[in-house]
């Protein structure tokens, strides 16, 4: 069983001896046992090839 709770501004998921600390400036919430966030990821084009 995993316990999800807030500790300060962090979300913590603990299961037995294991834990995951999610430390981010993005707002998070707990919904039905899942940690939920909404964000966008910007990408940039890169050149491909072997360079030969």
C-alpha cells in the first residue's frame, strides 16, 4: 500500500521502506490516489546525422 501526502510544498509517496519525493514549482494535487499536474514541455529542433 502506498501513502501519498503533502509535506511542506512537496508531495511524498511512501510504500514500506521506499519513498518518492516530488519537489517541483509546478502545482500538484492528489486525485484518487494519483499525483496530478498540468504543464507543457517546449522542444527545439536538433540537427541529426553522423557528421561524416
